[in-house]
C-alpha cells in the first residue's frame, strides 16, 4: 500500500496509500498514459503496465479483484 511513496511523471504527488482503480486510472489517462498490458502478480494481485510518449513507463499493482490500485512506480525502459 504505497501509492504515496512514489512520484509518477506528469501526475501530482498522490497522498493516499491506495486509490480506487477508476480514480487512479483517470489520473493516468488525463496525463496521457496508455495501458499496454497486464499480467498476474505475486499474491494473486494484478500487474498493469502504462506507457507515455514522453514520460517513463509505469508498472502498477492492483488488488486481486482489480478494484484498488495498491502501488505504482516507474520501470526501466
């Protein structure tokens, strides 16, 4: 539960530890990010990748039901 621990390019600092997935994704979409893939993650969670034409790629981790964004961070290109 660490959304507030990472600074994401193009998005104001998130101050909540988690966000509803729709709210989190709306932030990314408004900043110009596009979802490019997803896969199962450790602990039955869901890993989702987001790309942007100018900013670094983001990897986000969602709850097992997909309703909560738990963390997100930049990954090396």
